[in-house]
């Protein structure tokens, strides 16, 4: 999925969550409007990591944005893990075992620092 599609998906998820929370009286209308405006203010984003960072910042003020951030972070981590496994597989096929181990260590280091 490209970045534009990802942003559109996030918009839809956020709107759905806001509507749900409005119906359940978990968020006031004024705060929902402010959240929507604050979300639109973070656009455009440069890349997926920029989107995650901006959602994380919004999540400090809004539980709804925090929930979307957690979902997106999970997707991002899974994508990164899949790419690393694919890269390791390619390196192993090429006989570059040490390079494959280096990729595995880099992924582990990233997850430990997160």
C-alpha cells in the first residue's frame, strides 16, 4: 500500500473511531472537532515514519489518535519484520550468512530500543 492510501485509511479509521466514541459519549463534540482539525493539520506526511511520529504526538492528547497510532505501529513493525526476513532469506541463498546475521541483529536492536 502506498503512503497516500495509508493516510486515507488512517483518516477513515479515525473518523469511524470518533463517530463511535461520540455515540458512546466517550468524547465531546468540541473535542472531536478539535481532534479532526488537529489531524488534518499534520498532513501532508513525508513517509510512514513521519505519519507514525505525528500520530504518536496526537495520541498524547487524544485517546482516539493513540489507538490509531498503536494499530499503525503494529502494521509498520510487521512490514519491517517481513522485509528483514525476505532480505535475510536472499542473503542466505547467496551464501552471505554473516550479512544475514547482521540484518537479524539490526532488527533485534531496533525492537529493543522501541
